[in-house]
C-alpha cells in the first residue's frame, strides 16, 4: 500500500529567500515526489532544486509567477535515499516576493530505523566539531552527515566521517554555506561500528554558525 508524506515551506522577502526544511529521510524507498509552487504576491520567481542523497536530480525555474498561480512537477525517485527539495524564492523586478513550496512524496514502507545526534556552534574564529558520534550498538546500513547553516551567517566547513577508526571515502571537500543553506553527505557503512564526525567550521570575518547532524540507519533488530 502506497503512503504519502507532505511538507511545506512559505516565506515573504524583499530580495531572495532560501527554500529550506523540505527534507525526507533515507529510511524508505521513495517512489515519486511532486513539487508545487504557489505565488502569493504580484510577481515572484521560484528556482527549485531536487536532490537524492545530496546529488541534484532535477531542477525547475518558474519566472514571473503571479499571485494565486500554481505550478507542479513530478520527480521519479524509485530508490532508498534521502530526498531534499531546496532552491530560492526571489523578487521579479519589484519587491516583495511571497510564496509557498509544497513537496508530496510517496513510498511503500519504512525499511530502516534511525538514530541521530547534532552538534551546533557559532564562532568568529574556528570551532572544532566535538562529541558528534554514534556507538556501535547497531549494524549500521548507511549514514548521513547533514549540515545546516545558521541564518545571516557565511560558514566554511570541513567534515569527515570516521567508522571504527577509519575514514569513509569519498570525503567531501571544503564547502561554503550562505544564509540558511543546507548540504547532505551520504555514506554506505554495512557494519556494526562506531561512527564519528570530525571537522570544523570557520569564518574569521563575519562569523560562522551551523548545526551538523550525524544520522545512522539500521534495519529493525540489527
């Protein structure tokens, strides 16, 4: 039996606003996600980006969307992965811009349980990630590192996932996040091991800030 999960985001801006928190976990096989945008002021633009396990799989640009206009597009997923819908809402010539983005994703069943732990900090120098780990109390199938930048900050970030003392590759390179941008990294594990995230955030100019979450997925009873 197919089930659905729906999430929505709304905002009003005099410039540009990052679409955020339309995130679906990697604990099930997602079939199709339908993304709908709706304008709430006279004119606005929507730049939509759909990611699976942190990789872009579809984009759509809707320009000069008028108040009350709605546009939808489906994206076929058909695999077990995390799905993130992001992008930007922006003004079209004159402010303000206002709109809603809704994502409805279908799935058959939840396959994995999950555990998560979050580290958070803000700094005008360098802040090292501390105590961000999951013990070897499950046979982890896969893991994710999810980085959420703090609003009104520009954050440089380096993260590394370590499993049982060994670095899991590929390692992401240096990333920079602006405003409320988000980034997800996914890794296969397939072992009962401890998971540790190491790294740091920095911005010696205006200051940095981020929430970094480690998520471990495991099958029930494992």
